[in-house]
C-alpha cells in the first residue's frame, strides 16, 4: 500500500480493513505493553537530556487505610475486568498535587477523561483513582512513594499502546511519563526520555544522519517498545531496540533512582532489556547506541491465494538464509470476500532490494503476481512504514506466538486455515510473521532477558475487530501453530495467556531480579511476573 493509500484509511496496530481486505504493514503493532519504565513498555528523562544524577527521593503523602486489591482476567479482555481494582480511601491528594512539578488529575479535574486515555478506545471505561502526569524523574519518585504509602496499585504509561490496557488501572494510580521526552545526541549516543514517541525520535536523529532499530508505529512510546524487546525492519541487521540500550534511568519500588548499565547494577540492567514493562520499576530515560540512517531498498511481492502454502514455505527458508542486511515480513490477510491476501514487505539496508526480492521468489518457486521495488531515505522510510507522522486511536485485539523453527506442511495448512476461517466469517484478521535471526540471534554486550534469540520468527495475530469473531481467530491461530510455538512476545501481551509463556529460559533470572528489586511485589498486575 502506498503512503497516500495508508493516509486515506483508518489504521491501527499496522492493520486496516480496506478495499475488501485487511492490509497490514509494520504499523502500530509493536508495543503491547506501552507503559513507561518497567511498569509496561515506553520511556523518558527530565527536562534535561541527562539522568545520570539521581533526583532526590521525597514523599508528601499522608498514610491511609490499606485498601484491598482484586484482580480478574477474562479471555475477552473486557474493559474493567482485566485491570486491577483498588478499594479504600484516605490519600491526601492536595498535598501530593502541590509536591509535583507535573499535574495530578482526579475524576473531578478538568481534563481527567483525556488524561487517562490509551491508544485503544476499548479501555476508556477504565477509570483510575488518579493520573499523575510526570514532568521530571522526581515526580516519578514521588508518585511511587505516594502509592506505596497509601497502598495504591500503580501502573506506568508512556505511549499507551498496551494491547491489554496494562497502562491504565481501575481505581489505582496511573503514572504517565509521556511528558519526559527531552532528547540530546552526542558521539553516536542518543539520550532520550521514556515518553518520547518513535516518530519524534527518528525525526530528531535524522538531523545527525543517525537512526535506531525500532518498530514503525509513530505514536508508540520508546519505553514500552524497548523494555519488551523492540522488533522492526533493522532487527536482523542491528538487533532489537533493547540491544542498543547502553544505560537507563529507573526508579524502583522503594522510590530510589538508579542509573543502570553493564557495569552499574548489571543484574537490573540485564533484566530490563527485554522483560517488558510493569515488573521492576519505572524507567525515566534511556541512552542508546545509534546506527547509521542510510537509504533503504524496499520490495513488495504479492502472490495469489493458490500459492499461499508455497509462499509460507519459501518465506521460512528466506528467514533462515537471507543475508542479515535483509528483512521481510509475511502478511496473510483475510479479505472480506472470503479469500486471502498473501504478500511480503521487504527491506534491504544495502539500499537495493532487487537481489533480496529475487531470492525470495526463488525460495517460493514462483514469481510474484505483483512486484514493486523502491528506494527511500531514512525519514521517507519512517513515514512510509508508519503511515505518516502520527496515528489515530483505534480498537483492536491481538496476540502472538514465537516460532521456534520452520513449520511443517500440516502446521502451515492449519495457519492458513485459521485466517481463511476468519475471512469466511467476515472477520478482519491478519497473521503477520516477522523474521528474527541475524544480529537478533546474538546476546548483546551487557546481557539481555529477551528469551527468543534462537527463534525463527514472531507471528502476530491481529484483528481490528473487538468481538467474539476476533477472539476466535486468535485462539484458532494459537491452536494452529501450537506444535511449533516456543511461547509469546511480551510486547504483544494478551489476556488468558500464562505470564510465564513470555519469558522462556529467562524466567528464573527475572524472578531473582524481582525478589531483589521489588521484594514486596509493589509492581503487580495480572500481567507482571514474580
């Protein structure tokens, strides 16, 4: 789909129902737990670009009676039922508000309704007791201290793209770090606040001829994406977003500010790189080792439904053996006429995608029925893949499976059958397969908790519907590839799935980090580990 086409349709999570088909590009689907710091994926520093000097820890809240906490999750993820619910009263909100550099929103405050919104309108009915719009890392410390003193459950929010609404909470405290978005660049290193949005990050770096390997949705917060891993078109060439992190500013459950890196509190540094938000603390800033912002070669190949199985087989070979300079994700989309759309959107960091497209066609064993090649500058590519510089709020349901290796013929048939069943039911649905391998297969210096280094790919099951048909499609997708699934991607977190399935072999080390840095389990929701 051309950039102009993408601007004329309603887009979310990288998928749209247009012209009788779900059309997907990388889009807004790579930040499931988009909630600043480790309180769900997304991030930011203070009004300055450096967070090496920890701000002071203060708390001006008065203790209250400890309220009770309940959690319930339903497979459909109904608003209000998958969020933590807090009961009780007593916090001194006036004193707390006066202590903040940022703003406190209560239900009676003008602007409250907009303040607690997430990207997905599905969660608008979830009403936090209060929302803190942090203006500095010190505000983050004060919010954590206040919540702990008053026994309030706290969740953090950056871009607010959590697939399950994990960055809002019923009757608890929502901590929004979206205002922490200052950026600076020096000597190849980007210092950025946890609340910066991806388009803004790329536009800033483009001035210096630099970039980062990220997802493509322009409004995703850098914190949520990074903490959960961060996949995109540069994954095979430069690794995950979290692999480029060299330092983080983070506030832990005790309200203390830390600067963590490979030599300073390395256990926490490693744990934060790929474990998702909402678990160990609230990240306020990042330092990233940047990459060159070069021209990119693009290819787009489309095949008829009759060759769908051959395309999946060929794409798997391509994901295994293509050069690390090449990336291409496979889209299998349900069309409203009951048929399937099958295509691959590919990128070559060499600036010429001709050879990559030919290699994929050779693995498929058939020429594409439609074929386009193009070359784009760094910022042209960012706008093309993101559908512009911003993205409208949109409802959706999604889930994921991590493929541990190439699927056999029966599993490929079952996967195609899951999307086909959705097409016949007129349910908007897509199976989007993102390749791993290359640099993403290597553990970065300083370590990482992202558990899927040896995996072949990640499948995202996506529907712009939010009904039983969408739930059925996602469940059918999981069932279809179960024999080849190693688990799931934490940035695509979903209801009804065991938390442990997101962490694989990293689970034991993450549990140890949780005991060390949050022994009281202050950061807890239905989607956190420990």
